[in-house]
């Protein structure tokens, strides 16, 4: 997926690239026949597993994991974050499966955030993206 425009993000499945954030710089680079990319990130194996689960949840409202993924992502910590949502009836957890309930579908972004280990490790002081409900 190629992101066109200021601050857009391109996705090559194993990496992301973000375009420059100002119109002036974007137009300058395009006029010079240069890609307007200013930063990128190659996905680690952990990133790819996280992506898979977040996409499964966002698109199908459920995801399953295997034991090797459990070790890689420290699923105990993820599941601990999900227990309150499970108690609220937003999802339920079976052996190696998480299912978002109909009630929880409105809060699927919140549920996905439990899988976002990068966000949890970073603990930003300021809001970096749009708020969830």
C-alpha cells in the first residue's frame, strides 16, 4: 500500500514508511523526483505477530495464538490487560483464543491496545494519535 500525501504511511507488509509532514517539503521532494519519505520501520518478528492479532481482531473480532507466539509476546501480560474487559463482557478468552463480543465490538480498538506492546513499553507522556471511546 503506497501512502500518497503529506504524513501518509506506506506499508510493504514487512516495513512501514512515513512521508514528510509539511506540504512545502513534500512538494519540494516530489518536484525533485525524490520519494517524500522521512522515516521508516522494519517490522520485527514480534511486530508481525502483533499485527496479525490486531488485524484479526479488527476484521474478524477474534484471534487465536499458538504456544510459540505465547512465549514471544508474553501473552500472560496481554491477557492480564484483557481480564477487566472480559469482566465487562466486551470479550471472552478461551484456551488460546480471544473473541470480541457484540457489546465489545464498539471497543475493539481498546481491546487491540492490549496487544500493542510497543505502545505499552513507550508509555508516551502525550497523546500520539486519536483517542478511543
